């Protein structure tokens, strides 16, 4: 095939003309290349760029639409179409197209700087469009909302924000064991745990024992995050082997720490009366958790939705917060909460003093007795298998 009919050669010539600023000559060559190769999306995209350079925005939009028709997952084509629509003052349509581009965007570090800048512009425009839509929906639904008490509308407000795109829906993401069919509840209703008031009433006693062991034996508090060398640490880089988030266990993976329990006898006795999760090699776990000043625990998820975590605050300096999914709560002394830690959550201490809490794991309140018995049995079997003792049937 000679150069006059070679789509690759013609495409290269068109690109050379485009780089030289010859928009008309580039458009002619790129249109020819696109026509000769009916499947290649790149000539159509660069044809759109040539038309845009010449100010022919409608023609540019037609060309980029052809590029997307040929390859719907062509990121640069989706990004360019959004930019063209914005240039044509079709901002809502631009936001819809940019949403598609963001979904398929590669790692920004792999993009040239102009594309990276345009992607950031797209993200900002999509956020602004989502906020505008949410504002519109709040106003439009206000007459209906007026018939209900504010507390009755929490879920509806979150639904509206998810629908508008202001936030996302958070789901359970266990790292180890998933029990299907359990509701994804960020914070469980207190009525499911009739013993919470007993725990809360003992706050001052637990706090005094904690402060005593902290003052006399602080060396026993160890970094909570301890990945071995060479392991992928991901979001835990700052906290790996760091005392900024440390813990002291009363029980760990089902094993009672006799020394800590002896130092905190009232706390240990109380915990033994509470319905902590219990299965060999995994639970119960109960610990004092200390977060140092100006420290943030990054978003993460826990190991299994078969359990739930109880937090009881012991030292609250203020400027501390906690998020599970879309729900953000502030700590209050004397008040515990129970949450599903397989839903993304994070915590922060923006104060100049340490924050300390007691953490206990309990069974998910929606498990049946059969569920609990089988979770115990299957996790024991998993441990046997991982230790090389399992026998394939």
C-alpha cells in the first residue's frame, strides 16, 4: 500500500501539521485517515482537536462523538467531549460526560500535564454539578419533608446526596470473612445491646485503671499497625510501627492477657460479664486504644461483618471525630457506640492531647445462633488449613 492510501502514514502527516499549527491541513489529513480506518478512534479524536483549534466547535463535537462511537472506553475522547460541551456552555451535559471520563480515568501520574489539569477541571465541575443538583432536590422535596420530624429524614437525606453524586454509597467490605445478607448499618441501634448502659456506668472506673497502667507501664503500649518489612502498607505508611496509634490488649484474638487484666481488675471483671464475641483464635479482642495529638487514622475496613465493634471513650481532649460511611459522629464521655467496622471508617485527633478509648468486639446482633456456631467452626477450620493441618476430602 502506498503512502497515499496508508492510514497510518496519513495520520502521522496530519499530526505533524497539527503540531505545526496548520489546523485546516491537519483536519484534511486526519479526516482522511479516519475514513480509511473505520475502527481506529485516535484519528477521529485528533480530528476533533484540529476542528477545535480552528474554532469549528460543532464539527469538533461530531468528530469526538465518532471517536467515542468507535471506542466508548476512550478516556481522552470522553474528557475532550466534556471540555467541548463546557466550551459550548452546555455545562450539565458536560458534567454528565465528564462523570463517564472520571470512571475510566487512568492513574493521573500516567497522564501528560495538560490532560491531568483537564481531569482536575472535570472533577471540580462534576462536584459543582452534584452540589447544585442536591440543592435543587432539597428545595424540591422540602414540601414533602415538612411532614416529618428531622430525625426521620436522616436516611432520606443521605439517599438524596448519593443520588445527586455528592457522596457515595458505602457497603460492607470485610477483609476476611463475609456473612451475606446482613444489613449494612454504620452505627447499630442502642436498643440491640441492652448491656451498653452497664458499660457506660463503669466509664470512670475503667478510665482510672487505664490511666494507672498508662502512667506506670507505658512501654507495654505497642503500635497498633505493624506490617512486616516488604509487605504492602498502602494507606498505613505514616502509622506503620508508629506510636502515634498504640494499643494495650486485655484480650487479643481470644487470648486473655493476664498481666494487663491483673493491672485492670475492675475492667477485666466487667468485660467477662459482657457478651463479647468468642471463638478460638479470633475473639474476643478488647483493648485500650491511644491516638496521639494531630494524628489521623486513615479510611479502612475490618476483617469480618460477623462482629461489631464497641467504642467507649476514656480520654477526650476535644477536636476528635469519627466517621463510618457517610455518618460522622463526635465523642461524648459516658456514651458508647457500636458500629460495623467492615464499612469504611476513619478517626482523627486534631487536638494537642492524646485521645483514648476502650474497644471491644461483640457478635453482629443480626446473626442467628446457627450463624455464630458455624462462623466459629469455619474459622477454626480455616486456621487448621492455613497451619497445614487441613485434609482435603
